[in-house]
C-alpha cells in the first residue's frame, strides 16, 4: 500500500514538473492552427489555408525561445513534448498505414538509406579531418548527420569517450541544419521531385537529420502540397535509419577501440563502455508497427464480414480512422512547437566557424547523395 502511495505521489510530482512546458507547447500549437486558419481562410479566402500550422508551430517556437527568456522550469515539459509526445504522434501515424505499405516502402528504401549512411559517415569524417576539427567532434557530427540526429550523437558520445562540450557542439550543429532542412527541404523536394510523393518521402527520410525534424518536414510537405503519402514514406524511411543504429553502434565501438586518440584511455578493447542498445532503440517503433497491424487486420476482416472484427461497422471504422488522422496531426504539431521552443541559438557563438562549416557541408552532401541515389535506384 505504501509503495502504491509513494508511486502515485512521484507521478503527481512528475506531472507538475512537465506541465508548464507541455502546456506552453500546446498553446503554441493551438495558436499555430488558429493563425493558419485566420490568415488562409478568413483573410485570403482559401478553402484550405496555404499557411501551414506545422511551419508556424516551428517558427513561433523558435522566435519565442530566442526573443523571450523562457524560464528553466519549462525545459522538462518541452523535452517531454519533443520526445514522448512526438513518439505518441508517430505511433498514431501507424494507424494510417498497412503492414504491406511498411514492408514494401521499407525494402525499396534500404539501398537509399544505407548509401546515405555510408557516404555521410565517410565524407564527414574525412571533411572534419581536413578542417582540423577534433576527431571525436567530427565523428559525432558524422553520425548525427548520417544516421539519427541527436539520438545518434548521444548514443555515440560515451562510446568514443567524447567530452560533454563536444557532444553539446555536435548537437548544436545538427539542430541548426536540421531546423533549416525542416523548413526548406519540403519546398526543395517539391521542386526536384514534382508530383512524386514517394521520392519526396525517401528524400526527406534520408536527407533530414533527427526523427522530429524528418517528421516535421514531411508533415509540412504533406500539408502544403496535399500529399500524405510522402509523410508515410518519410517516417518509415527514418524509422529504418533509427534501426540501423543497432548495427552501427557496435562497429563504432570496435573502431574506436582500435583507432584511439589516447592510448592511455583506450588501452584495450575491454576498456570500452558497454553498449546498451535498448536504451537508444525507439520503443515507439514497436507500437507504430502494432498500430499498423491493427489497421491491417481491421481492413482485412471487412473482406470476410460486414463488420470489423465482427463488432465495429465499416462506417464507424472509417470515421475512427479519420478522427485519429486529425488527432495525429494535432499531436505532431504540439511536439514540433516544443522542438522550436527548445531551440536556442545564444550559445552558437562558442562553436566557432569550422564545426559550422563541417555541419553545412555534411548536411549538403547527405542531401545530394540522397537525391542521386533516389534518381539512380528509382524506388
């Protein structure tokens, strides 16, 4: 009984801690939808607003974060929204897909994903060496650009014995160019892959860095050009990139144990820290697949009976899917508002020019590699 009371009290305390930041993200998300509707529909008289609430959420969040001093007490809620709420939104997105969609899109995207990872890693490590960056910082920028954004950096840092400052620098570089890609790449993708949402999805899923940034850019494209297929494929592609960390992290551990900068700290392979892959494997991928399975089984049951699972009518099932789709967009916009609110550029002056140049060239190279691979492989 005492354990239950203690656990309940800790949950209440945790809720109090995250509430301010979560509420702020919800408010920014709400006003993003409201402003989009007022400008696009009421003022410009469009049937559907051309001003995307996704872009507004990110931009309003960034401006608020850098022009207003947001108290530190909001940080836990903003981090919660940018990770947990985002993950929940991606799980909900799984209901919009069938397992066959995920399987086919995933298989076709494998060559593009692997090609971008290899090119991104090799080029960025070489570039960082040419620019004279510290080896570990260059490697962190490489994994962040090519594999999985911030998550890959945080996972790789302890393995290569990176300093906290190097991890912070790499995260800052990835954040800057990831945000720029989130806003700019949807327009670029529409220009180079006009009327090809499948190719756009693969491009955004491989050329943009972090999971949140890929989701934001693909959601923005889907909203601007009415192409939901691009969002689905981009998310599937990015989730496959995330899974690649299971393969890449052990390779990095082995590499760093052989090619060490400091033989005193890296005397043997046994000195390497243990890799807890489960810690960096996004659990929401499993829930995403479960939601897709539920959708697939529900649709399949309609082929044999008049009701889904023999209980739910087809009309209610379709209406539920539509309502869930609307909720998915709302949840993702709140998460992206939190990403914007948690993006602060004040400390970027400390980075210096070389990491910034490395990040810019690395991001551009991965984007170019993605484009060329898509054009050659034509998934």
